[in-house]
């Protein structure tokens, strides 16, 4: 029987792809153990999905004390893996994976890597040369890999929640009561950086709410709802919330998405063949992620300083069916299939 150790953590962008794959390992009768840090969100998210979880006392390598903790965690993990005897290990990037991957090398346990972003993170850069295979989300990653190592890289897309592979636009529009004449726009700015997007929408609010052909779904970000809406009295047909629990339903139903460019978001847009206006963060490789869609003519990119212009473009673009269809068909060419299934096949699970 396969016993797979998953090492991941820090952010949802690292954790949710791991959970998608882990659930399929469990469905196939394999045993799963997660190893992360006891200081970040994985300590809560992973046990909620009924997986075993072990948290290490590790932090980013920014001080002598964090280096000492990392060394201690590596020796602890060697001892742990000797006891657990996994058949393979899969890491999802971030400093959190370093002790587990070092232990895998010492114990000669085969390991795999999964990279969510177009630009490979530092931890995966350290370890890809000795990995059995590296699963990448986007082909744009490959030109930065030395030729002699490219054969171990497999373009799979990012593992997504299963619902993203089964959504139907017309069905979701009916559920959300979006009328045939209405053009749907979904705005998901993210809690960290929604403020400037919210301000742009506020400036155009009267135009948006008085346009009977536009149906807006706007997530202000959990901490920004009151600030974004306190002056508004008329919401018309718009749906405005701090956060959407049914983001997959909404993304499938609307005609255009205004959003950031996190790796999972880009993969969701591709899977749903959804045209987008992208406003990437100025850090964490989001511009490179966004380029994947823009180079394919499936999205348009605007900087944080161009948010007003981005919204104006969205309000014009959403009514141009021929361009939306063109962008959607281009997004479709980037689809790779169910990434978790592809990864399990490559791992022979």
C-alpha cells in the first residue's frame, strides 16, 4: 500500500492543491500524512479534512535562531520518517518543506514537487534537481529550467477543487437568477489588496447600478466591506458581500472576472474558460502568472495604478460578445485536464 507524506503550508495557495491530491490518494486506498509548521494555517485546515497532521517548529530563514530551528526540525523529521516509512513524499514549495525534503534525501525516499506559480519558488528551486518529477502549472515555467532537467518536469495545471471541473455556465446563471439580457461581472480583489479596486468601483457606482444590462457580484474583502459600502444606499441588482463562499458558482456564471493573479485563480479561470481583467499584486510572481493568460489573449492586465482604467475597460468589454468568445476560446487552449488525476498517474498511484 502507498503511504504518501505531503509537506506544505503557509498559505491556501500551497495547502489547497495538496489537499486536492491527498483526497484522491485516500480514495484510492493510500495512506496520507501531512507535515507542515505548527504556526500557520495548515495546522487547522488539514485536520478539518480528516488527515493526520504533524506540525514542526520552523520559521522563514531570516535569523540565526530560525536556522537553528530548521536544523533541529530536519533531525526530528529524519527520525519521524524512519518511523513512518513513507513510500514517497510530495512537496508544494515554501520554507516549510525544507526539513522534510532534506530528510527525504538523507533517507533516500523518492520525492516529487508541485509548483503552483509560473515563477518557481525558492524552496522548489533548491530541491528540483533531485526530485523524481516536478509538476508545474504552466508551460511558461519551462524556459527558465536548464535543458538537462526539463525531462522531469510535467505540465499538469494546478489541482483545483473537484467542482471546478463540473460547472456549467447556463445552469449556474439559472441558479443565480441572472437574466438572459444581463452581463455578469465578478469582482474578487482579495482581502489583502481590495482597497484600490473597491475605491474604483465606488467612483463608478452610479453608472454600474443604473445599467440594467450589468449584474455585478462584488467581494469587497473581509476587512473592507464597511469602508467600501458605507456611503451606498442603492444596490440595485448588485450582490455585494465581504466574501463569496460560492465563488466557483459565480465565476462559472458570469461573463467576465476582475481579479488578482494568484496561481489558483489563474488555473480556475482557465478551467472555466473565463475572460478576465487581471490586476496582479506587485509581488509574489503574480505578474508572471497573469502573463500566461494575457499572452494567450484570454485576459487583459492592468497595474495597481491603472485600476480606474481597468474597471472602465471591464464595463465596455463585458458587452462585446465576440471579443469575450475569442478570449474564452483562447483560455480553453490552456486547459490540461484534472491536474490531481494527472499527478497521481505520474506518481503511479
